[in-house]
C-alpha cells in the first residue's frame, strides 16, 4: 500500500506534465519557461535571484532560461541596485510574454478541468484539502 501512493502520485504528475508540456511546446516554450511566466504574471519586477528560488531552480539555470526568454522577446530585465550597492535584475514580461503567460494559464486550467471532469465539486474540495495536508505534513517533517 505504501508504494501505491508513491506510484499514483508519480503517475498523476507524469500525466499532467506530459499533457501540459506538449501544449507548452506548441507555444514554443521549453521546460521551465511556463513556470517563470506564471510567477511573473503575478510578480512582475521580481528580482532574478528570488525568481530562481520561487521556481526551485539554481541561479545559473535561471540565467540561461531568462537569456532564452529574452531572445524570444518574452521578458526584459531592468537593472536595479540592492543593499550594499550590488546590481540585480528585475524581470518583467513583454506584451508577447503576457500573451504567453495567459496561454499557459489557459492550458493549466484546461488540464485541471480534464483531471476533474468525472469528480464532483465536493470530491475535488476534499482531494485538494487532503493534498494540502499531505504537503504540510512533509514540509513540517522536513523542518524537524
């Protein structure tokens, strides 16, 4: 039974990722870019270092992702100064980036609709509540 949860979780994650990845690729987005667009949609101007942390990628990886997104004219960077006079970059969406972020949102909402198509609203609420509890349990255990 213990392995069943792990396998079910991986299976759901793989199916969701596969569905979304195929659609993101049709938009010309590579792995990592949809998540960046989603974060920027709600946090434009975020510093590159903070963006890397929120996307759970190494700063060097974020640099490469952002360079590619800049070439595609999805984002632009604004130099800013942080404590100690150090230089940092605030990251902003271009108009094309905003459109891409909106498409990413539409794709993820479509995936959610498909995932829950045979599930009642009550079942969905219970499932999502349980998922949050499971995440909290693991997060709390990792902090102990």
